[in-house]
């Protein structure tokens, strides 16, 4: 389990963050100058160079969102222009993309971050530019919400696998729905029926909490507090849950750690968002107490599982049930070893999960649960501290990635295995690099006493 450093303070990371942003800027410029955009969106690196992988277009928002975060962190105008120019020229197809469940990734990371910077006064206010970003976010949330499968007692946004498929990672794309809702968008269906976007977001979050997260309550033989299933499968004829499954993890009965991390991050940030709503608005959906209860239970369960089932430095292996982990010996009581002969680590899960730990910790401390909140907060700082050092921070100027040892799809064998190695290691991913920047920015803003970093600051 993670060896939590209870003495670590955000300011202790200041010098590491300064170096981090210097390296980050170099990586962004290298991709901007050298990547062949005709190949499609950059997804992950191979021998240190970003390449693509045709599946769905879900990473381009991370590419240009990274430049926007770089500007936010450093004030360097060149990065703002990279993000702004490419959002205008490239991101429109992602707004209307009806084939993916990733609108919160692509569009909140670009249009949302740009609108947030304007709201926070970091870029000059322009009425037409504001309206442009708002319109994109309104439509994006509605398109995301249209991928709807009704089930008994609710519904969910289905994945690209089809109407039967609920992915745990879509929890982070609920941002698109609630932003669209708060911007006042009216989403209409057949016969001009008005569909409440907040309702759809909350139903999806509830379905994720009920079916993607386990609580040790006897659902199956592998029911452990906080474990997650990547995919939950439903019978679309009668709305019944059928079984857990996995696309990128080992099995439906083990925990793919990046999927776990999406839940760790998604639930706490939606808890934060709930605080921006009036009690009266939540009454129609069961009331604040009921909604917060199931969100908080899922957030704590997943964060607890991560802490318990991750090596002492906070960097997890790609799946907690990976078949060769036993060959690593007492691996949970040692630092993760990305160069072992048996199973890859996934540092991208650590980058995503660390933000979830920090947000949950802060949320609980603000609610008065200081002891529990501090555990999660310090665990998040511990993980981030590990990521900001080698072998995870990429210091080689010839490597375009920022966060090393990221894994995309271990079962499909998509990740690059270096010559002489038995497992994939040493490479980066767009989502890993983006979320590394996001959690670094989160902590830096707290150190500098800047406005709290939250997706809904665009509102």
C-alpha cells in the first residue's frame, strides 16, 4: 500500500514544479513543430516520438488543452496561441462527434479551459470569443447526452461499444453535460421534448456508482471495497445489468487501474460542482443529501482501494489482477518497478488518481472531516511527488512525452516494448501528459493562492 508522507506540504514541491513546467513547454513545442497532423491525433509515443492509433479520436483535446494549461501555469503567450488557434481550427468536429463518449475530455479541456481563463481574467474579455466557447460547450454537452441508454431506475451515457456498454471513464465526461446545463442550454428530443442535462448527468453518475464501483457487499466473488469494473454490460431490451467486463484491463473481475483513477477523479470533482447548485434544483433528483451520499461513498471507496492496492510510492501496475504480478514478490511493499520482466506500471493512472485524492481530501477537510480528508490529501501529494521525479518525469529533450511509463492497451499489445525488455515501458500518452499537467497546475495554484482550479470556473 502507499506509504503516505504526512509531512509533505505543497510548497515542498515548488522547485520540482518549476522544473516540470520548463520540461513541459519543451515537449509541447516539439510536438507542435514536428508532429505530422495528417496522421490524426497524437495518442502515445513510440521510441519517444508521438504517434497515433486509430480507435476513436479522444486525445486531441489533451494535445491542445496541454498548451492552454502551460500558458495558465507560466503566462507564456506562445502556448495560449497554440491552444487558441488549434481549438478554432481543429476541434469543431469533436463538438459534433456523435460516435464517442469523450466530450468532457476533448471539449472541456479546450473550449472549457479557454473560457475559464477568460472568466478568471487571465485573458482579455471578448464578447464574441466568449459566445463562441459557450456555444461549443453547449452543443458538446447535448451531443454527449444523446448517447443515452435507459435502464431500470435510471440510465447512462453509453460507450462507443454500443448501447449495452457503460464505461467507468465516462464519469469524467459528465463535465460536458453539467457545463452545458449551467450555460442554460435547452436540449430537445423527438417532438421537441426538453431533456434536462443535469438529470442525465446525475443518472449517469448514479449508474456508475451503482454498477462500476464495488463496495464489498457481495455482488460477486470478487467484490472488494472500492474496486472498479471498466465496463458494465446491460440488456438493452429490459434494462437489467448483466455482468462486469473490461476492454483495456485484464478481466471484468479485476481492476484496471486507469479506470479506477477516472472514478477517483470524476466523483470528487462532481461533488465540488454540486456545491455550486442550490438545494432547490437538486430536490427533483432526490435531494442534495442523497446525491452527495452515493457520490462520496464511491469517491472514498475507489480512493481507499487505490491506496491499499498500489506500491508504496503511489505508482500502480496497470491492473491489480494482472496475471504475472505474483512473480514480482511482495510488490505492494516496494516501490513500483517499471523495468521489471513481468507486468507494466501505468503512471498515467497515478497522474489521474493523484488529482482525485487531492480533491477528495480537500472536500472532506472543508466539510469538517479533517482526519479522513488529510489522509487522502497527503496521499495525493505523495503520489505527485513520486511523479515529479525520475524515472517518471521525462527529462530527455529528445523524448516528446512528459510522463514516462504510461500504458494504453496491454491486452491488445499496442504499447511499445523496447529492445531487450520483456514488457512495455519508457513511453508516454496524451492523457497521461495532460493529467500530469492538470494536477501540477492544481497544486501550483494552491501554492500561489490563485483561484481554485475547477472545470466549472468556466461558468
